C-alpha cells in the first residue's frame, strides 16, 4: 500500500501517474457515495469526474488533519448533495430512490444451493437498499461496506456523531421494515 503523504507530495510535484493511482484507490468509494445519492447513471459518471477534478485542484490545501479517504469522501458527498439540491431540492436527500453498487462477494467453496441463496439474498438487499432515502443509504454503506467510524462519517457529512448514529439506526430500521415486508409478500405467494 502506498503512503498517502508520499502519494500527495508526488501528485503535487506534477506526476500524472500518481494521480491515476489516487483515482484507482478511491474510485470505488467515490462511486459508492455518489451512486447512492444520484439516480441517473450518466449524472453519476459526470459527478465522479467533477469530484476528482475538485480533489486535484484542492489537494494542495489538504493538511492531513484527517485521513485522505475521509477528505475525499467528504468532497464526493458534498458534490452529490449540491447536485441533488440543484436538480431536486433539499428534500431529496431524505427521500426517494438511489442507486447502489454491489455487495462484497461471499467466499467460494460452498455448495451451489448456498451460492444461489446468497446471490438471491444479495439481490433482495440491493433492491431494498435502493429504496432507502439517499442519506440513510449512504450512511449504511459507509458504516457497513466501507467500515468507517461514526466520527469519520460525521466528518464527511458534517454531522455530529450522535446524528450519524441516529441516521444509521433509522436506515437499518427502514431496511428491516422493507425486508420484512418483502418476506411477507413472498410467503403470500407460496
């Protein structure tokens, strides 16, 4: 793994390969955040490019007061919020649909039935998370998929730690309600 401080210094000296390395290291995180908040795939691609342009332009101001990934995630979140406010208004952040990347793959070596069941569960989870409001879905993803702390998420989203915990709780509760309803619907069809 490359030392972030050395990577930033190399980028600031004008090495384009170093910036490509930074993009490769953080494109999934940026894509995950933006993709959860913005529905239109073309807009997601444009916003991700905008995020990396902002990172490039602002890198000289990064002082390592936080992790580089936290700083990058904050830029991605703020850029997505700005886009949503321009296109849908501020209320869109707490309601509506969003997009999602895939869940991490399960380990191999299990029976085909178990693999099919995991794939089905993953599909149902993705479908139901797609329907979470963007703010809750983003917090759930940052906490569970990117394993960020409450503090890091709070820094990214400019929210107090207690608010992050509350929104994570609400997001999980909404997801549980949606999954419970999905299971009941399947039971009725049998």
